[in-house]
C-alpha cells in the first residue's frame, strides 16, 4: 500500500468494543504493519510486530490493534492503571489523529495492555508532546493472550472536532514496548522528535466522508459540599454548591462551552517550589474549563510574557474567588481559520479583597504555508462594580507569527503586543522573536525579548518588569531586553551502551532600557543518554547580577545585597533506567553565590508495584552561606502515593514540606469514574506549621454527571 492513502473502511456491523476483534471488518484483511523504530534507533524496522486497522460508521471511528508480546515471560512495564498515563513509563499503543490537515492541531488516544486510557490534545504541531488534561468520551477494551495483546477503540465523532465532509485525515500509530526497550511508529518519526508530531503522519482516506449528524449537546451538572476548619476547630460545613457545564457542538469543528457557578474542589494540589529569585513563580492551570483549547489563548506570547494567564481568573493570593459564569467558543472554520472567544464573570470576594471583574479574551489563528499561522489576541479585564469610580480596566492586544516547516526543522515565533490602561505611558509595548533549527545532530536556538516599563497585562503573566524593594516595600517598573542563544551538538555512536551524547552551550542575558547588563546566566552542559534510558550530565555555569534594589535571597533575613556580583557553579546529575520498577535521579551542585557560597542537593526516588501502586519521594536542599546574612538552609520534601483500585477508581495521597513557606501540606484525593466523564470525588487537605500544629483543613465532596445527546 506504499504511496497510497490508507482507506478507512465503512462498516454497518454492530461493533462490540471488547478487544476480541471478532467483527467481519477486522477479519477481512488489510492490516497495516511494517513499523519503523523510533528508539533506540530510527533507521531499522521494528523488532516488535504491531498491526492495526481502521473502520467507521456514521457515528464513530473504530481502530483495532494486534500487538505481538515479544518475550512474553518478561512482565509489561506499567506505570499504573490510572487514566492519562505517561507513554515514557508504560507499554502502550497510541493513535495520533489530525483531522484538519493544518500540521498544528490534533488528538491522541492510547491504552496500555491493561486498558488504562490516555487521551490528549495536540497543540503547536506536537513539538512539546500531548496535553493530557483534555478529556472526552471514548471507549476501549483490551485482551491479553500468550503471545499477543489486542486493543479496540471506539472514538465517537461527537467527541472530536473535524471539518464535516472532508475525506482525508492525517494519522500515525506508535507502539511503546518498553519491556523490550523499543518504541516504533507506522510512519517514521526521527528520534529527536516526539512520537505525536503531526508533520510525520500519513493521509488516510474515508470511504464515506465523516459528517456530524444530529444535535451534539452535553449537560454536566455537579453538586459539591465543602467543610473547613481553622487550627484545632471542628469542621464548619458550607451550603452545598450547585453548578453546571454545558457543551454545544455548533458545528463538527466549532464548540460552545458554558459554565454556571463552577466549582474546582477536585483539582489536584499545586506542587510547591523553592523560590530564590526576585520574581513570581509560574504554576500550571489545572481547572478543566480553562484547559480545553487553552493553547488558543495561553499559547500567545512567551513563557514570561503572557498576555493571558487563566490562573488570574478565580484565584486570589490565598484562595479561590467565586466565578458566576463563563462562556467559551472555540474551534475551526474550515481547515485554515481557528477562532476563540471567552468571557468570564467573577464575583466580589471580601475574603480575597477582590472586586467583581469581567474577563474577555478573543483570539484568531489563520494557517499560512504548510503548518505555520498568523495569530491575533485581545485580552480585556474590567471591574464591574458600578459603585467604584473610576472602574479599573486593562486591555492587551497583540499580533504574532508562528513558524513551523513541513520537515519540522525550523520552528519560530515573532510577536508584538501593546497594553492600554488609564495613565499608560509611552513604553507600553512588548515584542519578541524566537527561532529554532533542529535536526538529528544540531539544535540551534535564538530568542530576543523586550518589555516596556509601562506594559501591563493584569490578566497575564509578565513578572520581570516589576521589582520589589524589600526595604521600602515599594514596587518599581523597569523596561528590559533579553537575549537567549543556545547551541547543541548531538552524536549517535554505534554502541550497545550509549544511545547518544551531546554538548550544549547556553546563555540568557537581561539588559535595562539603556542596554546595560542587569543579569546573565551562561552554561556548558555535556550529557550522555544510555540505551536503557539512563542519563548522566554535568553543568558548568556562571552568573552575573547587577542589583539596583536591595535583595535578600532568604526572605526571613532582614539583611540585603545590592550592587554587582559574579559567581559560578558546577553540578552533576543522573537518572537511572526509568523502565525499572525502582528508579532514581539526583543532582548535586556547589559554587560561589553572590558574596558567599551555595550548595544544593536534589534527589527523587520512584517505585511502583505493578500495576496498582506508585510511590515517589523527592527532596531538595539548598545551603546558603553569605557573610552579610550567615548560614541558611531551605528544604522541600514531597512524598506521593498513588493506588489504582481499578482503571476507573484511584486514590492519591500527597505530602509536602516547605521550610521556605513554613508549611506542611497533606492532600488526599479519591476519584471514582462511575461512567464515562462522570465522577465522584472526595478531597481532604490540611496545612500544618513545621511543629505539626494545624493551621487549616478542608474536606470536599463533588459529584459530576455527564448527560450526552
């Protein structure tokens, strides 16, 4: 079938998703085989045989897989039975779909031999993997025989977006066979790219072009109840909360999402970090309403120049802020135009000292060339408390160009943004450019950034323009430039021990508006990756700081540094074979630090008792000795236990101890998915002082039910 589009056959059978593959369409022949290795090499045929077929009817796309179990005496590598497993840690088969032929957006569906499911959205061409926070209704089943395991998928057409009537989609299939140390794909994906990169796919042709028929409406009501207590007080129950999410398919490729009185009591707790910088840290979004199609809004700008950051909505400095309602329209109009519109209304919160505020975000992306696009975004934040005069408002708009060539060797971005607010100065601009060249041997990157001191993105994340004077407790705003080049050379020796080794040279430098250096970090990193996935690396780095304002890296100390400092660090790190049930990683670094010295240690241990138990322990310790301040030690400990009762029922316990925040946190989360996309949650959380005296606690129950037409 080389050179031809693979056919997606039409079937009128009653398809039973049980993993037995007894339907006539699966018995008729025409299986796709001949997979190519992705790891450890990408130049030879796969040693582990994998076969698949596709079929469809008016409502669903079906996929069947036959996965030969090479070396059946060896156990499968299984992370857990929990949904959204990591393909780097589990044997699996993964289907990659791109209905739009735009090289940018798609979907990923995968299962382990034990039928743990994983679905995700592919954004930005899949350059940085798959966003598994995206959830949808689909069905799968597996059967394990002596020398083969079988998988069967049903993906309802209502669960994914596509252009109605278009008869060609892009597709690839990956087989992850970690127990035999092999990853393979149907269409070759060079081993320096992710297996779900959309430019390395093949056309499949539907015998009957898919069309979405009938209404596509989902009603998702919830009821929740939270009890809380302060210090040693008993729990005080709050009134039950009622709310609802509504999903409406405006077309086969355009969705309307609405949320009324949303509640996010079931969301996973943030993983804490140590902060030795002068700026705010970034924490990822975990709330479902803001995650789906989030790249259309959050993908604008750079990591530290974001015009929109959804965690600004409904989250105060010390807790949640009530959201009244939200509306979002996202999707595609044809193959080339992608649109998004979101509006969220937040109520006043006396506890968080916030006022009623409305947030509006609009975005457009238009495909140009093979897989590149031009984008536009508008973000507006406005107070809606009519009693406050004048009402505070902030608007940011921007244009950007995203480059992605068909061979994935060139990736880039260039943007310009401007903000509008009362008394805005003339330096209310930001602009940046990024260009990356990547092939099997070389990776070269260039980045520049500029943010003006009058650029404000109250609904975004732009931490570096704001400097805090820890003595006077005043805030100052500065324009800055950033230059960030990087170069990596990778070698692939013919070795049974080493898969590749590389050398990286990196620099990140910041300058003020007069282009005087204010901060710089330079490093050289040799790295070795072994055939069994273990890794070793060393980093030699130098840093420069020109502190205009007094700064103490230890916030509890009232002694401050100011002026110019230059120091250097050497660090060594390694991680063991991640395919093993017990694996470890660690890093140690030491060197000068401002006017003194700093030593740090990190360690992480992971052990799994397949397929139900997962244990992980991470530890970070930083020792700082400065003549002005003396000796200080920071510790961050995190212990996590996951127990998969089944593929639909999970229990997670998380303990975190952070000496920088003088806090011990315990979070226990139970989830029961009693039907597709319908869940019951119980979440218990408590915070303690380091002497284990309780500060506060909460117990939340939440029931979510998905009604689908």
